C-alpha cells in the first residue's frame, strides 16, 4: 500500500503568476528547501542537495493549460513515487497550490511531505512579492 500526503496553500496572486514559478521545472531549487541546484535535460531533472548529493527525477507532466507538474523520483530506496503540483485559479485574483506525493515505502511520503510544506510557503512568499512589485 502506498503512503500519500497532500498539502495546499492559498496565495494572494494570480494563478498565472504562481505558475510562472511552479511551471519552470529547472528552477525548483529556487523554492524547494535544501536544494542548491537543479537542471533539466529532456525529461530528466537533476536535483543537487546542499550536501552535494545529486539524484534524478523523471518529469512526467508539465502542462501549462492544466497548470500541473508531475514527476517521479528515481531512487533505489523507493519502489514507487509520484509527486503532483497543481496551481488552481480561484477566480478572485488568488490561487491555491496543491502538492501531493504518493510513495512506496509509505514512510517516504511523510519525509517528502515535510519538505513540501516548506516549499509551498516559499512559493507563496515569492509569488506574493512578485505580485506586489507588479501592482506598484
């Protein structure tokens, strides 16, 4: 049985603004905690942690119409992983970002989920700061 976590955050910025952050897979290190670098070649995203450890993820979906990014971690300790981020337009100038992770072993969903909450908070900070600059 898979472990599963899902977190969301409401952001005082247009969905398009938030998508400009979330929908750029190579820039994930700018808002996901504990990563210093990220790059994309084809459908492979390479993440480099502050410790220097690198690993690959497979980008499964990057859809600007749905505003969805979906990826899979390629780690020997995991038999399955799927991460999904959706940016939802609330129609009132605000948006919600939903970040879900399914993993086997189940405990990995909790490990990833802990960092996910901090990532959502950083996306909020960046998107709202950009929206404030645009409004000025």
